[in-house]
């Protein structure tokens, strides 16, 4: 039996979660490792079993799972005050940094070395997408109720990730609902059914409402890991609303990968391109609000959520589709490259990530440094 451990105060949560927000480079695996080291191994605030249960529950929720885990752990220790303070500590450092970087990289006339760095890091993003999707395959494949349907859902997600853009959310929802129906356990009195989700997903907006809607899809309707937000955002930001060029979108994705904290920070760069600092803050507020709501309103029901057959069935369809979408998004990301040397950087990044097992942050920083050097030496850089 675990000995009683003094629970932290709100100030201590602010300090520790803020530190993780500052040093949490590397995406969800790094965030989970940092939270486990703090809450389980160093402080003993949570048992290993409690922490693993929290990971499992957060992985069943749409939106950024590692953000929800950070909020949940803080809630578990100090209630709603801890959840808000811990969540903000985890989110704000990276958010401030990505807004500052967006102002630099998305300026109308950035210096040549900045454009080169963006073009270099952006060239590697397609490889990062494949790496992210491939990393999710083994666990999802192992959990598959029907591997034949898993392949179908993944294939549909891949096509949608490559072609559907902003409409990807409909494919994710449809695959999840089909799996629920196929398993024969759908209950129309639970949750929001087909008639509730589809009109919502089809809602059209403009102006700041469009920024908010894009951010809402990222924060409340995305499944399967942080990188699934890329095809969701690309369709809105580049093709539909034209807030940014394809090259600038690659810059934004790269910035979301190399800054600490959740990958969902990328939506702030998209918001900045659409409406400046106000758009960035609005996008971040809307994207992260569902994570706080899920924990503050539903954390006491997480045990029930993990056993809910409808939820598990839905994720049995939406999860593989999200993985396919992440990998499929590599196609438009690669097609957005305009310079010959960027293709060489993409190949080198793919080798580094998929064969040599190098880290994402190191790969992107290396690609950015190479791009900056080439830009200074006179190589063409896209703007």
C-alpha cells in the first residue's frame, strides 16, 4: 500500500507544470515522460496504475491527449484550481514562443536567412507526418476489432488526408459511427448521434468565426494524435480561406513541432496569419478550451468512459482513419515544396526519422539550419 504523500499546493503546480511547458520539446511522448517522472517517480503524487489509467482515458478523448493528461493530473491533485493553473502552465510558454516566431516567419518581408530556415524546416514536415502516423500504427493495429475494417478506415482516412482537407472531420466521424453501427451497440439516447454531429460539422463560417471554427475542429473533433490537426488546418488555412500560402503553412507546422508544449500550438500560427495576435489568441483559446472542459466536467466519469462500448467502438473506426489521414497529409505537404533542394532535404529528413531513428526536433532544426545556410548562399527560397 502506498504511503500518504503530501499533495502540492496550487503554487507548486504552477511551478512544476510551467517548467514542463518550457522544456517539453518532442511532442506527446516527451510530455508523458515528464509528467510520469514528476507525478509518479519523483513526488509520488500518483501511483503508476493511476497514471496509466489517466493516459488510457485521455487517449479516448478527441483533441490533444498530452494536454488533457497534464490538466487531468493537476485536477487529480488540486481540483479545478489545479487543473486551470496546471493546464495554463503547460500551454502558455509554448504559446507565447510560437506567436513570437509566427510574427518573425510570417512577416511580409522576413530576412533571407529566416525564409531559408522556414523553407528548410518546412521541407521536412512531410517526413514528420509519415513518422508520426507510422508510430501510431502498431498499437492501433493490435487493438483492432477487425483488421479488415481497420485497413478500410485507414485507407479512407489516407485519401481524406490527401484530398479532403477541411472536410476530413466528416470522414473521421463517419468511420467512427460506422464502426459503432457494425458492432451493433449503438444507443440513440447516449451522446450526440449522427443527426447531431453532421450539421455541426457542415457549419460554414467566415472572418474570425472561421478562425474559431478551424480551432474548434482541432481541439474538439480531432482523433488519433496531434498531427491529425495538419490536414484539418491545411484545408481551411491554405485552400479555403487563403490565410497563408502553402509554404507559410509548412513553416507553421514546423514551428509547432520545434516549440515546447503541445503540437496544437500550430493553430495559433494559423490564427496569427488570419488575424494577427488577436487571431492567434482566439485560435488558442478555442482549441484548448475543450480539453479543460473534458477534464473539469468529465474527469469523475473517466473510469466509466474507459469501459463504454460506444466510445471504444467509435475510436475503433475514427482512430485508424486518423492514422491514415496523418500519413495521407504527407502528400499535399510534399507537393507544397517549390525548390529542388527542398526535395533533397525531404529525403534526408525521411532517412533521419524513419531509418536512423533521429528525433523530430533535431531533424527539423537541422533542416532549418541547412535551409538558412542555403538561403544566405543564394539558393531559391519560397515565401
